[in-house]
C-alpha cells in the first residue's frame, strides 16, 4: 500500500466525459482541462456519476486519467485526481483496484454497492476489504437514492478509523444524518457534500468542501462561497449562493449530465453534447431554458482563455 493520504477539501469537480460519434473526445477533454485548471478547483473526480463512468471501458478510463495528468504537467498545476469506482461484487471491485493500482491516481471515490442493498455490517466489511486492497486513498460515496442503501453514521465513523479511508462524498439527502456526521467526524476524515442544492448549508455546518457538478459553471463563484465563509463573511457567502443556486435546479431538471453537456457545448468548450444510452440529450424545452440562462449568466465567457471548438 502506497498512499499519500492528502486531505480532501475545497471545491472538487466531477468532470463530465466528452463524447463525439460514440468515442471519447480527447480534443474536447483537453480543452475542458485547460479551462478548469485555470479555475479555483481543488480536485477532479473522473469517471464517476457525472462522468458517465458506468458506460466507460477500462481503456477509456485509463485514457481519461492519463490525459488529465499530462495536461496538468503541461499547465504546471497539480491537483488531486480521483477515479470513480463502483460495483456490487466486492471481489470484482477489488480486482478493479488491483488493475488500476499503477495508474497515476491520488485516490478512488467508491460508491456503496448498488441494487443488492447489503446490511450495515455488509457495508462495513465491503469498504474495509476495498481499503485493505487499495494502493491509493479511498473516499466513500454515499448516495442511497441511486444505490438503494444508506451507509449510516455508526458504520461510517467506524470506517473513518481505517488509515486508508480519508473521507466521504455525502449525498445521503437526510440533513440530520449529515449534521450528525459533521459534528462527530474524527480529525483527518473529510466530509464533502455532493448535494448541489445543499452546498451552502453543508458549509455553514463545517463541511470540508464539496464535489459539485454545478460548478462546471460559475466555478469561481462557487469557490467564493467557501472563501467568504472562511473569512467569516456569512452575508457575502449567502449573497453569492443566492445568485448561483439556480444552477443547481436547472442542471438537474432532467437526468444529469445531459444539461451540463448541453451548456458546455453551447459555451464552446466541447464539440458535442453527446451522452451515452440510457442517458438522452436534453429536451427541446429544457434546451431553450438553459440557453436563456447561459445568456443571463454570460457562461460563454468561460471559453475566452481556451480554444473555441465550433
């Protein structure tokens, strides 16, 4: 085991995976990376939910990682890179960890086993087995409305004792559970919210940061919410949040990441809004609504320092 155990904090971006004609669009990926490496992003999550990770081949996942690391070298900015992993067979997930151990990663974001709905003891043993076999740091992704099982705080705090488990992306969608976890988490265990609409409230309750799909847009303003709170300027933080919170509603009106890809395409950062089945492009009604807000928020300005792709 050769882990660095860098703490997770700040604003992390679960980067979308651009496609073109059914293939990974490497040109658009590099363009996205050039843009977001200029933004106040503290880490990348690749091939997770927003990155349509379940539709990617292992070769595509490795390509994502290697292009990202190469772009950071070119841009002379290094931030942590985590790979999304998931599965309902502990043995197969361990195999995935072993097969990717040599990749230039900083860690993994591992979801609770989906569909099988294991017991709390089963979850404890599952994540312990993963952490025991991971050559990179492990963060847990607790999102019961997708997986069908909620990892409770009792087991979460037990897992937090493992030297290789460094934090959680909290999407339990139960405020009382989140607040209790934030109150009782041990030192060195990071709690980052993954609920875009819950961002401000989580920070007020001392979350270590967030992993937000909405932060593909107005990225610096999302970061400013945290910066203002760190400066004890709650009124400024709330004012910024009130201005950008509409993004959390708009971008999840239909299944994500279709709306995000549409906006990135309209902003000129990717060549196509293409998603992979069973995901579908946004409806014409949502596209019109998104385009209206792109104009209002001047999101096309995001592409000024990088190449226009169309």
